[in-house]
C-alpha cells in the first residue's frame, strides 16, 4: 500500500474498508458488514461523508456494484468537468431509509403492486449510520474501456465521414463566419447552424451537446416571435430600442411624440433633459438667494431710469425697490407697502 493511502487513513481516522467496498466479512474482514446501498455524490463532499457530516436527505439505490452509480453520477450537478464524482456506500445488515415520496421513483396509487419498490431509498440524516459504515470510492463517467480494434474502427469512420464534400462545405461555412466576425483563432463561442439556415454564435457546451443521437437534430432551434401589432395593424416596436409595445402604448406615444417610443426610452430622454437643465442653471441655492442675485444685475429703476444709488436705495432690500417701482407706476401704497416702509 502506498504512503498516500496511510496518510488519508490517519488524517480522517478511517480504515481501509472505507475506501474499498469489496472488503467485508464475506472476504475475510471481520466486523465489516457488506455494502447495502450506493449513491453518486459530488467529489467535493467526500471529506464530509468521511467525517460523518451528512445531508438532510441521502438518496441511494439498493445494491453494491459501484458501476451502477454511473447513470446517476452522469448528471451535471454531480460530476466535474472531467466527469469525476464520488460513490458513497452504506454498510449494514439491510438497506436503511424509506421509499421516496417525490420524484419519478415514488410509489403511485392506482398502479399494480402498490407500493412499488424501484430500489430507491431516502435516508434521513438522523437515520444515517456512523461514519465507520460509510464507503467512498472515486468514480468517472467518461472512462470507457475500448479495445484497440474499436478505437481504430472509430477513427476510420470519422475520417471517412469528415472527408465528405458536405462536411467540408459545412466546416468552410463556419470558418468563413468566424473570420467575418473577427474571432478566428481566438476561441470563444462556436458558430452554430440554425434550422432557418443562419449561422449564429452559441455556447460550445450547448452546441456540441446536440451531437448525441438522443437529441435528434444537430441544428439549433430558433424561436421566432411574431411582432406584436397595434390597432392600426403596424408593428408595435420602439423606434429607439426596438422593444415590443402594446397598442395602448403606441397610441399614446404617437399622440404625444409623433413616433412609437416605449416608456423606458421616454423616461431616459426626460432624465437627460432634466440633467441638462440642472447643468445650465446659473445659480444654485434657496429661491430668495437666487432672486437677490438676479435683482443685483439691475442697477436702475425700469420706470424712472434713475440708479438705485441716486435714489438712496442701493443697500435696501429688493422689496423696497419694488415699492419704489410701484410708486413710479402710480400705484397706491398698500398695507404691505406700509409694512415694508416701517
């Protein structure tokens, strides 16, 4: 045994049978019960199971063959980019846990042999065994045992298939589109053919996932939305951003703006106008301060033409100056005038 295994065993206070499910009392390891149920779990949770830190629910299948977890471990949220995951098994005299109450493997009334047992168990955290009865084993769903003959046959088939005129034209179109977009040799998104005949950029994972026969067509499905029509039968799209508008919005916009403009664009334009107005203001402050500064720009009475210094009103308030202008116009002194005179 390598020194690495002994380091792992000492670090997590574990034993060798906790890493090899085939080691049990039937193979000479006294005190170690056989594996009763297995599950596929993300690789990063291996340490948690070895330390007895279990999830609230542990889903598993009845059995002891690690390869049976590959179908379960093949899901995206359980494997990493290289297809690695961890098989977690439970030792004991019999499987622990209850039949699932949700999901496709739950027992259903009205069907034959209810409650049906599909070999799936859900074990609550409180019912999980001690960490000594937990077995972990690294697994990979991408490793396939192929003979040299099968590998050679696959290579010849792909060579013949990719050398056909149709496939060469297919690749030329994709490369031409990448050069046109300026992304040739730079990685990034794939160029993908759609069912409408166009070539659009697409995430490599989504594009290459359609190469599997179970998906059906390898062409990207394009959802075409019919343009929303207004009451006049015209396409109700915003002329600024292209967003769809309903008939009422188009009618109001055409009456106020003379064009089809959505509410969001109207608000943005109004904010720009308000910002420009704020930037163009000469004075900023209280209304009284603004009025005082504006009145200081007028050094003469606009009725008699004399300066405020000549009239002895240079250091007076704007209200007293307005009273003088009222007198020049022939207006009678009001109670308010008398108040300011006092």
